[in-house]
C-alpha cells in the first residue's frame, strides 16, 4: 500500500472509503441491539430459535445413543420346518428303498392290499442265519413308521409253544411266504387268545411241510399265493 | 419251578440259587435246583419219553426227589431279544441237569432249547438237543 500510494493516489482513496464503510457498519451493529431492546431482562444470551424449530426433533438429534455404532446381530437361522416339513417320512422311504428294493414286502403288509398278511395266516420266514421259522401270525405291529413293522409268529415245536417276533424289514429276514390264509377273517387284530390251550392251533409243521413239497414240485413262477390258497382249502375241509 | 427236559429222571425242579448272578436267570445261566418231581417211566408215561420198556423206575432215574443239583436254563417264558432284533419267548421254563463239572447228567434231551445256550459255553447241551430256536 505504501509503495503504490505515490503512484496511484485515487486507489488509496478508494481503500480508505471502504475501510470507513466497514467501520461504520460495525459500530452500527454494536449499537443497534442496545437501542432496539425494550426489556433487557427478558433477553437471552443466545439468539432465538429459527421459525421451523421443533424441540422434539432437536432432542432426538442430540441424543447420546445416536452417536453409538450399531451392534451387528446374527440373523435368525432358516426355519427347518419350512425347509423340510416331514423329514421322518423321507427317512422312512429312504430306508425302505434300501431294505426292500423290490417293494414286495411293503406290498405284503400294506393296508391297501386286499391280499396282505392278516392275523391268523400261517407264514414261513426264511432267515439268512439259521433255519426258517414258521407259525401263525398272532399280531402285526407297526409302532411308529412302516419301517418298524413286525410280526409275531406262534408255533409249537415238540409240544412247546414258541413265539417269535420278527422285524419285517430286517436284513436278516431273507423272505416271507404265506403258507396258508386264515379260513375266516379273524375278528381281532391280536390273536392272543390262541395262547390258551382250547384255542391253540398247535404245530403248523404239517401244513408247512405240505406247502414246501407242493412248491418244490410245482412250477417255479407265481407259486406263493396259489399254492397257499390250495393248501388252505384242503385244511379247511379237514 | 422249571421243567427238566433231559432223561436224568427228574421232571420238575425248583431253582434255589442263580450262580454268579445277582439277577434272575436267563438262558444259559447256571442255577442250583432241588428236584421236586421224578419222571415215571411206566404205563402212564408221556409218549415223548421213549423209555417205556424200562423195567425199574429206580434204574432209569439218575436223580431222586429232593436232590440238590446244578442245572442250565434252556428255555424261559420271559421273552428275550436277539441282537438282530427278533424276540423269542417259550411257553415254559426249562432246564437241563448237569454235574459239578458241567457235563449233562442225562444223555438225551427232548424238546427245543434256545440257541443262546451254545453261546454261553454249553455247546454240549446244544448238540444233545433235537431242536434249537
């Protein structure tokens, strides 16, 4: 400024005027409130709120918690009931497909089959280990799922009653054959009365032997049901 | 009370002690019995005992009523489960008399025995038996 002053005197004046103006404005600003305020005791130290100010909003904004960072929460796992509504039946079907690939045994005991095994029938259960076991079906038990199906066979060996439970789908059971159907449909699901001497059918050895002889002599195909019924009728006539 | 199914001469025996066990006897367990009834080989004998031609009762009977003998349980009314899931039960309780050394007193067995007898170290009894279940 000192350097330029002698060269351009008008520039210096302009600056001086500008300074003067700012000074005047400043003095006015300081002086103005003092003159305008009527009741100084009511005046606060801070400027009044803006017209759109809402206290509730302000409190929310200035709260401490808003400043805290969010804690990450693990989302709830996917609902298994939605993913697999009936796992037991799937498991059962899988087990049956493994243990009974042909489905013959399932058919032999399915309630939809009119030719199914019923209490009072005489069966032969061939085992992978040991001799075949024959007997009258006293009870067919299905506990929870079809895979648990079991049969109770009763027979007399050397005049001693023997009762054996077999799991139908057991891998130890090689085959189940119907030797003779019940002559009349049993009116009970569980034929425990056959344990009493007056109802006991006794040994089924003769019936089974006859059936086995017929089976070995006859043609190999569709022997099961046919021969079984034949022996049944013969037994009924006796 | 158990039926005695060998031809030692005893018909019915009463168990008085299960050896080496705190529980009831199962098939193949060794027990001590008292002979309660003798088998009679006479005109009233059952057809299962084929010794109808035996002249004297005393000669056929190796044991007498009141004798205390060892025996092996071969059949139980109580059903028992096999490892393969099948369950077997008989209509009566039966035993076979043995001597102190473990040899069967009788020479023949009439009737069916449980297969567990052989597994418990009584394969001799199992081989004498006509039928096993």
